[in-house]
C-alpha cells in the first residue's frame, strides 16, 4: 500500500521564493519593464556574449556595436572592472534601450583567494564554512564588477573517471543538497541588492554527472524515478534556497539534449519546483542541438530551446538570429518572449543594477585579505581526510626530521585545482613553504623527485632517496596536477599518473615511515600501492592556503575532521561505484565470494559464490562514503529509538552515545542512514538522511539525537509519485556508510 504525499519542501519553497525573489522584485515599481521595449531590444536581453578583454583597448568593436544596438543583455568573462564599467557606460548612455548589462564569470571555488575544490569542500561536511567560502568569493568577485557566478555545480557524480567530479559535491543527494544551500546563501547573501552579493547558478540541469563511462559530454540515461530520487533533489534544494539562475547541461538525457528538455525544464523545474528565476544555456549548448542531431538547423535549435524554457543563450546566437522569424511565423508568441525578458529584467532589478549599474568595489581592500586567507586555510584544513594511519604514524613528533618528496609538495599552481580563472600562483602557500616555516632547514630534506605528476622520468629518484635516508619520516606529496581533472579532463585510468607508484615503492624500501598526501581532483585508484603507505591523507586540491593546512594537520597542530563525500574505489574498473545502490538479489558479503587467485585449477563455474562482486577485486570499495579517521578513537554505543512504530506523518527520535575513547580532541561526524526493507521499487541498501558534527574532549561522551520524520522516508516510486510506503525500516547512526549501530522500526 502506498500513500501519495505532496513534496515536503514545497511549502517551504513557496514561502522562501516569494519572500526572496518575487517579493523583492515586484515590491517596487520597476525602473524598466518589458512593455517599454521593442521586439529587437527584448531579443537582445536573451543574448549572453563573451569577451576576455582586460583593457579598454582590447574591447572588440563589434561587441561595442552590439551593446549600442541593445543586442546583448549579459556578458561573461569580462577581464577587469574598467572594461566592465566601460561596457556598462555604453549600455547606460549610448545604447538604444538603456538597460544595464550583467557581468558573469565562473567563480567556482574562490575568485583570487582560492578555497579547496568543491569536492574538497564537501569533504568538510561543514555547511557554515562552505557558505563562508562562497561569501568570500562573492565579496572578491563583486569588487571586480562580477555580479553573477556560474556556481555551484551540483551534479551528482558516481564515477570519478569524470573529470568534473572535482567541481561537484560528490555522490550523495542529501550531502550535495546541504552544500548547495550553503553555497547559494554564501554567494547571494541576505539580498542580491547588496553590492557584495552575486547571483548564483545551480548547474548543470540535469543529469550531466551521469555521463556514461565518465566521459565528459557523454550520453546519460536516467529513468525518471532515479532522476527524481538522486539527480533532482539538489536542484530542488537550490530553488528552495532562492537560487537566482539555473544553467542547462550539455548532455543528452534519455534521448533529448538537456538544453531542449521540455519535461525536465517546463514540467519539473518550472512546474513542480516552481522555479521563477532565469534559465541560461551552457556555452553553445543551444547550437549543439544541431550537432546532437536533435535540430535540423539553428532555427529549429532556437525554437526547441525557447519552447523548452530557455531564457538566455550563452555565446551561440541561434535565438538572436532566428527569433524575429519565429515570432513572425507564429511559432513563438510575443507573450512567451515577454515572460523571458521579464525574468531577466527582474534579475537586473534584484541586483540593483538599474540604480547602480557601475562597480564601485575596491579590489585592493576586498581581495586576498588576511581574513579571506584564514578562511581558505580553515576550509582546506576541514577538507583533509585522514584515510590511513598505521601505528599512529601521524601526527608527526615535533622534533622529527622530515623528507618532503614529490611533484606536488611545492606546486603553487596545481594545489589550486581546476577552474581558477583569476587565481595567481604566487599567492599560494605550498606544503614546502609551510614546512619551512614550521621546522628548521636542518630538519627538512626536500626533493621534487618528479618534474610533474605525469612525469615518467626517474632520473631524480636517487637524489630523492638520498634525502629520504637523512630523515626520520618521509612525507610524499603527489597525486594529480590541476589539469588532470575538470571539464573535458576525464581519465580512463585513475591511478597515480606517471612514475609516482614506482617512486612510492622506492621510498618505502628505505624502511622509513611513509606518509602520503594526495592532491587530486578525484579519488585515485591506489590499490597497487596503498600497502606501501603508513599514513594517507586526501587533500583534494586544497587552494591558496593548502600548505599550512596540511602541515598543521600532519604535525598535530590541528585534528583531522574531513569525511569522504564520495565512495573511494580500489581500481578504476569498479566504477560507477556508490554506497546508496539498490539492493541486489545476490548481495556479496564477507566470506561468500572467492578471489580469483584462490580458484583451484579447472574450477567449476560456480566456484565464485555467484554473488554481486568482481572476482579480482571483491565487492568493497577502498574506503566507504562518509569515511575518515581522527587522531583519537571514537566509539558508538547504545542506539535508542523513542518509538519502534510511527505513522506516515509521524516522527521518532534516534539517538546514540558517542565516546571519544582516545586522548586527543575529536570532531566526529555522526551520520544517519536508513533502509526501506520492502518497497514497491527496489530501494538503496542505505541512504544518508542527516548528519551532525560534534566535538568531544578526550574521554568525553555525548548523546547525539536525530529526529526522523515519516516524510524523510519518502521516495519517488515507479509512477513518479512521492510516497512513504509503510513497512519495516532500518536506521543507523554511523561513522560512515559501511559501519554503525542499527535499530529497526515500522511505519504503519
Ligand atoms: C562550460 C561549462 O560547462 C560551464 O560549467 C561553464 O559555466 C561555462 N562553460 C561558462 O564558462
């Protein structure tokens, strides 16, 4: 039996949305409304153009002409406030329609002060810090005249071959939604009118992260219930948080390119979610409808995108070129055009651009301030995940001699990661810089060993080993350079590139304890070398202040708190891999499968146990979602439920005692998972529903309590109805997706 229920967040959405967006826009008489514009000027608002001009001399004449003729409504990538102000001057004083331009840019994880990559930020599980990081980015970017960022990227990604996983918040819909809200709030502040606020963009709508084989821009097939249960929730959260704009994706989704996806945009985003903001295409993605073979020419592409709900076309000009004819031919009505223009003007009003079109920011006072750098360091610190720590190799003893080895130990550019258009590598503090500060030169022995993370040239290994032999402990910093992840940088083999595995083996042969710090855009397949490592820290690409954060953690001046926002595979061939997979009819478990090395010769086919696993790598990931160690030890005990049965509208409390059994302080992330045991669709083996971070002094215990509501158990069934199905549920309070304490309850 199932019970249809309205989406629980819908009423919150309406309240929030009306309060923040529509309310702000319509509360006062607009300085310019659609009715004041000619058809040509309306069409102009739908065009977003690109220029990289940094100086007035670099501004292309044809762009100036387009602005004068009011044929462009927004511009991305303007290279300086002077250029922004000059283009705006043309729009406000020389153009036909006198409508301010919006200047947009990809400010993805910081403008000049770079925070860890979004995947790293998600590893902090610290929404307040993530929000503060986005605020810093907004303050810096707005001081340069940028009032619109194309972030956050909230594509769920379950395959780290995909290079853009680094830009995402990982594989989980709940954690991604939490981070989405934090980041939208950070960028947009309390009001978009505040000159330090910038409009956020939730992207890419929708399913882009499900690219088949992890190959960027690849096809995606996502059945509708899965779309609703996994890929859409972060967009719903973004809409509820008042995100100003949403960007459509490049991918084809179930046969229809996302930028012309009538169902996804009109039915779900506009209809079900009630999104009233601006929809922008991705770069050329309207034109690409032709390349997909979905439109026969640019005119049809324009028509498809317009009908599917597109408001602004980024860079390509199919709508601009064809809209007059489409209006004349009656395929698009003026009322449809007016609705789009009204949304765009509304955004400009919300940003206060009619009153204050020019940037008056003071970059010198806003950019790279000590507070911003401090925040970058704190966020980097909380993003670090301690994955392995044999025999308490970490933290390092204070007077220990350190051999610092590896291609990313002093890689000012690469520690910044992907999408850092405005960063400068001279701002970065590297691991080497930070170690030099922390320990005397007589205790530090450095060797880069490899020219780059990709290098196969082993000529410097001898010198690296010499350095290693002088020290008490080796800290190897390697992984992937920034350019090995990000857009169009997918990898088919996600092991450490170049000769790094070989170097790690050589270093281990010295007999010294080996600490490995990985900087990378994705979890790397470390199966072949993980046994060589005494300790392992995942640092993602930690940003401007990555060095001090890492050194504080390694030396025990700070505690490790990060947790994986993504399941970490042993080998590339395990992907896609994610903890919240539906239950198999033949689930594998410890002891019921056979590794291929153990097959007797000429064994029978059934010798594997016929379970859901690989004969060469088993069924487990290297590290589960939610995993991360601390320098102390933590025990979960005494799980309690306030009730063992609730109605579909009911709620219960789940609590457990969490004890710091060690001698160092701990920040523990207690995670609440559920499983719906029998349902009308096969349900995931676990699903994250909430989490709490709690700090515990040595030997301190605290009881963590979660409220679980009937609506938290709802999901979209085969008929795409949002239902809570009565029956038996498991609930866990857990340190990660594989462990934890379980209790059971019933929904009646
Ligand atoms: C293409 C990327 O897919 C998108 O994320 C980005 O915002 C635009 N280019 C603009 O640079």
